């Protein structure tokens, strides 16, 4: 093994450190530690001359490990790693001791601060003896992408990617492309045609040279990792072996089935229909009751299957606005119709939505509020002599009165819920699910489309209910990442990863479930665990959980940390005795 | 009790109003900003709700519209521009037409032609009466160059006319108030002990005279209150003068200017003029929320009162300056405007509020006192 | 001279170490007895580190991670929490005062909380007196 | 036979639309082979019977509805078509607004759109992509979370990004927040790593304290002049030691703390600012004002680091794509008289409360009364007392015809979050929320709402109408809608959940970049439904709240989506 | 004869604080014992042959080729012999768990001399000792002075007293392993680096364990072996039983597990682990299936005596080595007060 030659640099940071820490004393004392070749102090280590000093010393003294004691590594670790690279050393042969944020700025006793600085630097020196060269690692990226789901999100993603010249495989469970958007007439809030938008896109996708469509196809199992996935896809009896670098999951959601809600009598009362069925009426241009008459009274009931602990606790996000849209469409198609909207909270939050709410309310629409959790309206058949077919009874919250509404047609604004096969899909693609069987994103705030599995993205409704523009934004967001990786042809993966020593691993499989990224798999042939370093993010949890000590967390190995502790304590105690 | 919603009531109400209020999304701002809001008596939003849903029974039993003096604060701050103040105004018209058993009120509110016809018809009758039974305008009426008003319009006839008009109007008003009492108290089944009727009775004249509630309106309200109060007192004093004290009022002799009759008369005139000009400028400029929307009945009322006032002033000026012919013609014109104004506006239109409002306050306090009493006896029974 | 305990603090990189940095940039003063060792995640902290710290002479060990649910690696902090409790039971069995080891959640914005924690913990350890573990283990008789 | 119905006449419907419909109608009538062409007013739009008669008579097989809101007419015509037995799907909508052609400048394009509708050509082809040689560098305007995200996406694709930020640090509003809803993870914990990444990224050139001066050129090749304001501290040499700030005698209200406290005239916006360098506020610097002082220069340990006489400068850059992510400003609560903000010290805005509950804020994370300091400035100091009851008022300046008609989308959720945080800091305090509609729409939001309901917080439906001072406390008047009762509540502090408005200067930027703004001032994309981030100005995308109010995840998704357009154009080596 | 003698190696076997099982394990080679005797001269083996310490003392230094030292160092006699044998031996092998890691006698480190004496000589139910007489190192009797070895406060492993060349782990070591080691030494093959563990495997127990292991290792309750209904196939850890197998060196032939009992760790940890129990502690805590502190504590309560379970054979060898006893002074005060 090569001789360890350590260079130690103590930064003054102007007076920031020097005022509270006797930096010269620190340098002098630590120069006496074993393996330390030189120890220097300097005004600003991060400045160009400071960095040059390190480079020169590395060459002159043949140093192979560098300790810089300055500010927080969160600020300058990258700076100095680059310095080392410039000097021809591996950037990981570097350790920083934070004596500014965690010493000089937070203490006011110079003697104690100096003592602590010495201990921290000693710890770093002790630690760096165990450092090893780590190399940047990349995996190559197959430029093809698999898009699962042919709704608006999937179609958008496929087109965006295909337009850059990359191959896209689009897999759709059903025969028809377009998903839920193809089943609706107009979009809110501007009442534009959904059909025109989606049909144009479907037309493009069907004729796109870079897109291969698999209809009536379900993904069975996917193998591999980012950049290098593969799967066998069966279609019409033939099987195709596909290789792709990234996966976009855009399987969407399905409408809630309201048959289970007794109050509404869906399935029993012929003129109680779901919003999706009403969309079909609008597409056909025929808003008629089962008897074939035009309704004189139409009631729209919100929050069916949503915001209720018996069905789904979550809000389906789109129904309120769809209901307002229906009011406008009804008013246009049947000018004299009485329109009633039973709602819980009017969630008109998007662009132009509150304005639509306001303009709709001017169109003789009667809004009625009910308690969607405990007190649902009851739909019943009207008496024979009544002017209407059905009567809806409810406790109206805004007036505090018990009222009844005449209705000839009742539209249930059904919520959205996970597809039946969501769980199987999650398993085959390797992503997690949240409480409501929605797919889980990597970070709910700052990474809403990536997943914990690198190279797999969730977009559109399958991540959570959302409006069309948001689904499209998400679809495009995922393609941004994929384009960046395709463009580079390879993707850098975490350097600080875990590795399994196969000579020691006994195959107890403790580590496999511990990994939050499912980066560890079991090699049945050798009966050892294997870390897929393309997936590993280097948290080190597995290393701590491994009972045999077979897993090392690179750059945070047991030895590195133990010697850091040892160095710190020995210096600290030694100084205490003085 | 389950009430069925009735979208048609709204359409009906719209005929009496000037603006749709369906934008309201029930935030309750109006109720909260209104300084007069009181449980059971004034809750603008609840009235809104009854109107929107078309809950006729509840609406007719509701006295909230009368409790509102229309300071306009609710409409100013309404986040949806739904104009609660204007709805209250429209509802006052609605309730007036509901209380009025003759149906004339409704007819006049909804049919401009009929309203004009009624006014013009009455005016014509007045002029005809003078033309037929009035003395010939010959020099006997101007002997010594003076104005002989009592000879022109003999006081006994005029007094007879005055009193009969007062009786008719009062009869109509009282019957309408009884109707109101039925709709507000009897029909909803409010139980009120007889003693309460007596103990709360003082509120009736007190509120009529002071309009103290109006003062509670916002800062701007105090200003309106001043104008409104002056107009109201001016009108009332004048009304009493010409009906009760006609013999002291319509005299040949011209009193000294400090005589009580003249002083009261001047005050009334000033009060009316001040209030009217304030309102007319407001309605023309639409400078404030309450003046933004004017129903025909609003304009008619103001214009007729203004014309009455102006003709009265002219009459007075002509008389003290000894201009007999001018005085006599103006007198006819004055009466020809005054009679239709009182006969149409007081029982059937906007002016009915001078009676409904104090009664509404009285009924509200009855309800409140009754429920308090009930609560107390209930409590006592419980304790016992 | 008053007794100055030596304390080792293991801080996760994403929340707690950043929080400690914030205490620094905000110039909050706290006891100099706290010596920080950075790990990527509190899930990396294992009993051996804590035991070694005591064995090498530390008087107290502080462990900080992201608040529950905030872990940069999803659930490392829960793993840390589980180990902490077992380790605490073990240390108690070995005659160590359980308060010598503490686990707290410090977020990246909680510089002040970190400074207060550092002071509070130092005082606690000071009141407990020197830890005799190193002495005992090295002088078996 | 194809027929056309125009829903507008004259010059559009007035709201921003100014297309001359009369001319368009004349043009349409002249198209060869076209059936009847009507203006909406000429049709019996309340009488399906009459309409079917017309359709039958003219043998119409297809109807094109053209205008600003053609969808409103569609159900009527679809019904009429189905009544005569024609395909109701043959009712085609041509929404000029949707495509951005609503001014007379795009009259020709509007004509084309009509023709395409007649001939069934996809609308996408109206704007035939011109082939440009794309400059591969990108300009991102605004370094809030949207700008940061977009920059990182592009820079990670190995493309150069110029990130321009108006203030002295990146981070935007998100950096000011304490926690984010609904997961309650701390904003700084998740944001600062991204900020550091921006600061250290090889492909990102950060231009803080700078604004756009002019943009010329064409899609793919824009020449942008950036006005760099004088920071007066050298970015390269400043070591952020803070000595200058310690000694500086000048003071001003801290923008970063939403005015809740004071900072020095030479300052760093907040400890984790990027770049982590000091700067001088010229409005309060004594030297800038009267030429005398210079204490900072004297105490600065780095030679020539502070240059008090530094002048503003202009920098020219050339870029191919531009992403606009200028975000928002909060509604000025002073505009609503009856809430007494600015009049009563303890009526505060939600942004101020965000700073108070933030551990790095002026009170160290404690909720305190606003008090006057020695110099009579109203600030929040850690020494003040704590309120015992707090009311949170929703929809301040939003959903209000008198101010902003739109819903600001985020206030309900952040108010719930703030209520939770208040309860966390002051468990004994009485917390009330007054709302109109609770808009808990996103992933996990409704669940969060349910959770807050169980935290002993009064959540009352009703819009507060008035706040008055009453002795040392405040009285707020609200109607409890669900009970139908007027509530006059005495509280110690009122928090106004202010809505959000387009950032200062959005209009001038719109002019500079030829972007459309909607009636509320938000930027409009090319097509709200199918392409909300691209604009009709080629190579220019919009992202985040500047497009319309939205929460953080949607902002981040949009930012990435905008980056996707940029990367796509670079990969295709052309832009549209 | 002399030549023959020369080819034979000199073997010594000594027991310190031990149960004798290790010595018996030597006999457990059965008929192979003859091969040993054929290849080696047993120069010292107190349990089997009558040698006096004097004989050893008289040997020249480094005269013994191999000494198998079993048992921990508990008293002054053990320590003396450890030093003596070190001096006289070329190779000193710590034989068995006690010499290696302290073994079962090492559990005495949860206590100290005072407590042990109190218990053994005063408070045990069968003891009558009103004068509270405890063993003294020196006592005068009529015949003169008698001496007993000093009973130490702590139990130490062999290597905490003298330098050790090799370790053969096990309680007791498997006889087959002993034969293999012995054969290697005799054949003069190249020996592994000093300090190595010999007669055992590098991998831990699980590698040899026939039970089926899955990744499903999440526990809401720990169980003692009698609490489970073992199907003989499922990994014991997955059934909630603390089996030290994953952190214990293989080589014993997974005998305990074959006997449906969990591994208790007598073979000690693999080379990669400095402390025998810390890793195992970490592992079993990690697989607790709870996230709330109280729930976690509840699960941990189901572990009977964690320190004694995890460090059953290795307390003196662990990082902490022994329990820190409450200050002696306090105890004295308490006695005085009572």
C-alpha cells in the first residue's frame, strides 16, 4: 500500500476563523500528527491563491491526501474537490473540517474554540487515512422510452419525446387512444373542444415515425435499471422484446362507480346518471331522459365518491368545475331548464375558474349546499301527480332549511379513483403507492414526477387527480428529464454508494427490505445480496443494518467514521489533560 | 317542514327589482358588515337565500327588509357585486305588494302605464272638481288686491276632502298592516303573550319619530339619517298641519314670520327640500351605492314630492306677495299633485314604508321579547 | 476549573447539519463541547459508532436527523429511531445513564433549536459528570 | 354545406379581445362554396325548432362556431344537428382567444384558422414552424422555485443557462416560508440544496440584482440586454464575514422578512442566500445618500471588496430560448379599508406570519405582537408578548369583484397550514379560520384539512367583513354561515390570508417579450388546455405562478415542462 | 526414539475460567486421539495428566510448540498461567469461546466481585454464613499461611492479558475443526497471519443454514424460542426469535439451528465486525416494524435481556467490556446507614 502523505490547511477566513481560533497554533500542533507531511494556515483557502497553494504542495511534497479546515463543506467541499482534481488527485482524497459555522461563529471562548478546532481537524486527519479513490460512474442511456397509458398525459409525453427524434413505445390497455379526455365534450374553464385537441394529437401520434403503439396491451414485467430497461410485450399473440432507457407511467384514473351509495339510487332510478354518461349525451347532442323527453329540471350533485370517509377521503379536484361547465352547456342546449347544483365547497381554483363560477351563477343556476360527509341528499321517485319524475330531499346548509328539489335528470359528479390494476403495475414497474392507491412521486413538492426508482416517472392523473393542463405540464416535465439524459447518452449515478463484500455476505436478506430505493437484489446463484449502484443513493442505511458487516457505505465506511471518532476523542482528551 | 324550491319566485321578484343578485356565493359579508344585523330580525344573507331558493312562505314572514335602512355598506363591500342592499329594496317592494290586499300595489309596481294612469287620473279628478265646483275666478276673489284663499277654496270643503283622504289612506294602510301582522306573526305560529304587546308598544312611536336604528348604520349612515330624518319630519309636520290644523293653516291673514305655523311650515319645507335635493343629486350622479339603481317607483316618488314641495313654496310666495291668480292656479296644481301622491304612494308604493317599518320593528321586538319571556319561563320551570 | 464534558454529535447531512450551519451563519452561541460528525443520513448511524464514542471517552452522544417524514432518503430517520431505542436499553443495562445519549430532530431551518439543544445537552451531561466508561473498560482488573 | 356562426361582432367582447369580427364575417362570406354565415344575434338561439328548420333548409352538414367563447353555443347547435339527424360531432369550435389570435395584428392568422376549420386541417399547422438556428443558451427570468427548477433541468442537460434575478438572492417566495403544505416539510430543507446547486453549477450563470432592459431578435436568436444594478460589493471577493453589516449604521425594513423586522443597509438577505455575498441597499445607505460614511469599507477585511461608488451596468447576452418565471407579489392588504391593515398593528398578513413562525425569522419562530422599537418602527421583536387568540381570514383580496376576481388557489391551504403552525407554537391559543369555500384540492390536501379539523381549531364558514380595534384587542365580525349567526369575536391578532397578484413589472415584461396577459395580468400560454407553458412568441415559455396562481408541485412541474420545450428545441436544433 | 521425539510437536492444553467442555472437546476426537498422541507430546494438560506448574516453569522459553488455552481469565492463577504459557509457547491459541471472547464466565462482567461474593457467600438460599466469611487470598492457619488465587473484579479474555497467536472459537470448538487445525500445524503448512481465527469459516451462519430466508424481515414482536410454533423451515429471525446467526461466524455446522434452537453466537463475529453484538443490535432494531417511539419501545420490551442475549458469549470482548457499576462509595454509605 502506498505511503499516506497528508497535507493539512487551516483557513483564517479573514478574521472569521482567526479571531476565535488560533489557527497558527492549530497548524503547528497538527503537523506533529503521524502521516501529516505539512500543515499550513492561510488567509483564504477558497481564494485562487489558496487553491494554488494546495496544488503546488501536492506536487512538491507528493501529498496524496488533503484536509482543509475552513467553513462548512456544504459551501466549499465541491470547490476543493475540484482543486484536487486539478492537481491530479482523486477528489475523494479530501476531507473538510468545519471550523467556521461550527466553531468560530458559535463559540466565544478562544481557548476552547481552538481546542475544539484541533479536535475536529485531528478527526479529519484520522479519517482521511481510510479514504479511498472513488470514480465518477455513469450508465449509458438507451434513447428509447416506454410510455404506459395512452391518455392525454401519455400522448403528450410520447409526442414531445418523439419530436426530438427518439423512439417511443406507447402501451395502451384499451383499443382506443385518448383515455378520459376522449370521452368528454368540452373542457373548462373556457369551454373549448376536448375532442378537437385530443383527436389532433391522436392523429399525429398514429402517424409519427418514431412512435410504436401497442394497443390492448398490458405490461407484465420490466427488468433493468435507468438507461437499460427491458421488457417482453405481448400483442396479438406475438411477443416483442423491447429495450428502453426510461419509463413514463401515465395510466390515469377511472371514474368512481356510484352504485354503492344508497341515497342516490344509481342503477335503480333510470334518470340518475354519472357525469361520464352525461358527457356522452353532450357528444351526441341529445340531452334526454330515459323516456326520450327533454328534462325540465336537472340536478347536479357534487362530491359523489369524494371527500367522504365511506368512499374516498380525497377531493377529486375536477368535478366542481365540470359541474359548472355542465350548467353552461345545459343552459345553452335547453334555455328554459331549471338547473340545481348541490355542492359542498365550490372548488373553483384554477385559472379562469372562479370567473366561470361567477358567470355561471348569473345564468339562473340554483346552488345548494349539503354536508358531503354526514348528510347526503336523498333521491327518490316523485309522486305520480307531481310535475317532475324525481324529488331530491336535502338539508340545505346555506338556508338551514330542509328542502326538496324537483328533478327529471340527476347528474352525479363522480370522483376519480385508481385503476383496478394499479397495484400490479406499480410492482412490475417498481414504484411505490400512496394511501389512496395513487402512485408515489419522489418528492411531493420539488420532484412531483420522478419516482424513487431512477428512470421511472409518473405523470398525469395516476399520480393524483388533476386538470388537463396540469397533466400536460407533468407529462412535459417528465420528458425534460428524459431529454437531458438522452442528450448526454449517459447519466451520472451516485458515487457514494453501498457495496456488498460477497466474501462475507451470508445471504440473510436483511438489507433488501431496508433499502428505500429497492437498489438491493438477491443473487440466488451465489446467494449474496447485490447493490445496483445505478439505483443506490448512498444513504448508508443498509450498511448499518447489515449484521455481518458485509455492506460498506462508500465514503462513510465504518472505519472512516470510527477513526474520525477516535481522532476527535484522542485529541480532545489529550487537550483536556493539559 | 320540507319546502320545495321555487325558481319562479326569483323571476317574479326580478320584476320588482332592477338587478339580478344570483352571483351571491354566500360568504356572509353583508350580514357581518351590517351594523343592524340581529338574530331573527335582520340577516341580509338569509333573506338572500330565501329569495334565491324561492321559499315564499319564509320570505313573506320575514321582516328583515324593513329593518334595513339601506346605508349601502353591504353592497359596497360585497365581493360578488351581488348588491344585497338593492335586493332589500326590491324585497320591500315585494312585501308592499304582498301586504296590499287590493293588488293595486303590485299592479303599479309592475305596470308603468297603470301607475301613470292612476296618478294622472286622480290629478284630473282634482282639477275637474275645482273646475266644476270651484268658485269662478272673478274679481271678487281679488278685491282690495289681496288673496282670498278661503274664498277660493272654502276651508270646510277642503277639510272634508283632507279627512276623507286621510281615512281612506289610513284604512288601506291599517288593513295592510293587519295583513302584515298575519303573515309575520300569526301564520308562522309565533306565540306572543298579550302583555308583551303592551310593554313593547312604545317602540312604535319612538322609532317612527327618531328612526334611531338608522343612526346605528355606518358613519355614512348618520349623514343619510340626517337627510332622511329631516325629510320625514318635514313631511309629517306638513301632513299634520294640513290635515289636523287646516283651519289654522289655511287662513286669509298672513301671520308674522315668527308665528308657530309659519315657522313649522318653513322647517318642513326646508327639511323636504334638503332631503329631496340630496336624493335627487345622488340619483342623478349615482355617487353612492344606494343611488346606483333606481326603480321607476323611486323616481316617481321623489319627483312628485319635489313637485309638491316646489308648488307649495310657489303657492306661499304668490300668496304673501298678493298675487291672487297665480296663487289660485298654483293651489290647484299643488292639490292635483299632492292628492295622487298621497293616495298612490302611501298605501300602495314606496311611502308605505313609513308605516311598515315602525311596525316591523314593533313586531321584531314582540318576537324577541316573547322568545325571551318564553326562555325565562322555561328556565324557571326547569329550575322549579 | 469546571468540568468540561466532551460530546460527539452525529448529524445528518440534509437537515441537521444544515441546521447547525444555520446556527453558525446566524452567529448563535452555544457550548463548545459539541463536536459534530457528519453522516449522509441518520439511518447510517449505528450502535457501533455510539459505543465507540463512549469507549473513546465521550461523555455524551447526540444524534440528530430530519423530522419524521422529512428524511431525504424517505425513512432513514425511522431506522435511526428504532436503533436508538434498542441501544438506549442496552446502554442502560451496561450501567450508563440513558440521558447520556439523546436523539433529536433538527430541520435545516432550526439553527436556534440546534444551539439551544447543544447548550441544554451540554448542561445535562455536565450535571451527570464524567462518563467512566473509557476508564472502566481500559482498566479491567 | 358548411356554415359559420360568429359569436361576436364589432370588436370582440371587449375583455382584451379586439379582433374585428365584422371584417372577419365579410371575409367568411366570401369563401368559395361556403354555406350561410351568421352573426350570433341573427340566430334563434333560444328556439331549437326554428334552428332545425334553418339547418334543414340550408342542408348544413357542418357548423363552425367562431369567436371568443364558441363553446357556449356548442350544445345548442349540437342538439340542433342531432335533431335533423346530422353528426353533432361536426360542430367545430374556432376559439381565436385559445390560439392567441384575438387582436387585429393576428387578423390574417385568424382567417387561416377559419379556413383550416373548413378544410379539416389540424390547427397545430397554422403556425407553421419556421426553421431557425437555435442559439443553445437559455435565459431564465426569475429565480424563485420555478426559475431554479427550470434552470437546473436545462443545465443538467448540459446547456448553458443565464438565470436573472431581480433581488439580491435566489429562492423567491419559497425561501421565506417556514413549512410547506400538506406534508409540513420545511421549505428551507428542500429548497436550499437546490439553491446551492444553482450556485455551484457549471452551466448556470447567475445574474442577481439584475433586470431585463430590452429584448430584440427573433425566436432562436434573442439579444438581451440585462441591467445589472450596482451591488457595491464584489461578488468574487466578498467572504460573507458580516463585519460590514455589524458596523453599518444604516437600517431599513427587511424585504426578505416581509417587513417584519429591520436589517442593515449593507446586508445579506438571509443567511442561506445564494450568492452568499453581501450587498448594499442604495435607498438606505448613508454614503449613497450624502456621500459620507464608508464604515463598511473601513472594516472590510478584504481589500477593494466594497466599492461604494460602483455604477449600474448593462450586460448583453445572446440566447435562443427564454423562460419567464417571474412569480407573484402578495396583495396589498391596505387596500381593504375595513380590515384595518396598516392601521391596527396586530392585523398582519399571512406572509408576515410565515416569517414569524419561521425559526430563522425575526422572532426566532415565536408568534409575537407587533410593537414599536425605540426608533418608532413597527417590528416584531422576540421580547414582545404572545397572542392568546388568533383569527385567520381567508380570501383577502381574492374572489372579490372589488379587488381581484380570481381565486388565488393557495390561500386556503396555507391558511390551514398556518393554523396548524400556530397551534404547534402556541398550543393554548385559540385559533379560528374564516373561509368561504375550503379549496383543499391537491394530493393529500383534503386529508390535511381533515387533520386540521381535529386539532381544536375553529374552522368557520363565513367571510369576515370587518376588523376593529377594541382596547388592546381586535374585534372581528363574521357570519357563521352554517349556523346563520353573526359572530363578533375578540381576538388578539388577525391574520389576513392575502391573495397573490402578478409580480411588479409583469406588464412591461409582457410588452418587451410580446406575451399576452389575461384580464388579471397573468401571462397566457399558447393554449391553456393543451400547451399552457409555451407562448405565441416562439422560443419563449412561461412557468410557475406568473402564468396563474398555483402551488409548489404544480409550479415545479410547469417549470420542468418549460425546460422540456427548451431542451426539445435544442435537440431539434430549431425552435418554433 | 530421539529422532522420533524430535518430529513430534509439544502440545499443552490449559484451562482457565472454563467449564471443562473445551478439554472434553479434545477428547471428542475419539479414536483420532491416537493420531494426535502419535504426532504430539502432551507436555501439559491439567485436566487429564498430572503435571505441576513447576514443570512448566522449568521448561525453557518457547519450548512448547502449541498451547491450547481454554477458559477466560478470572483470577490471578489464570493470569499467571497465561503469562507463563505465553512465555513457554511458540504458538498460543485461544481455544474456545471463553478464551476467545470471555464466554459464559464473561457474563460476570454484568456484575463485580463484591456483588458476586455477596451472592455466593451470603445471600444464596442454601448458605449460612453469619460471619460473612469470604475467600481471602491469604489466610493464616496453624500450619502456616495459606494462599488462594485472587478473584478478580472483571473477567478478561485471553488476549486482554497476553498476546494470542490464533483463535479457535466455539463453545466448545468442533472437534473436527481441531483436527484440521492440528493436522495443518503438524504438516508444517503455511500458517495464516497472526491473530487470525482458525477452525472456522469467513462467512456467517446463514450461509450454511438450511432454513429458508426471505426479505420479509419486519417484526412487531420478538419471541423466545418456546413462543413460536416452528415449522423447521422458516428463518428463525423472521419468526421473531433472535438468532445471532447472521452476525456469527460459521463453522460449527449450524448445530443449534439444526436442533431448532437459534444461534447464540459462540463462534463470535466474522472478521469484518469489531464488536460482536453492535451490528446485530443494529440489524434487529432496523427490522422493527414501527415508527412511533412508544410503539418501538413496546416492541423492544419483548426482547428479554438484550445485552445478555446479544452478547451472550462476548461481554468482555465487546466495546464496552463490562457494566459500569454504581459507585462503590454509595454502596458503602448505604451499608453504613443500614
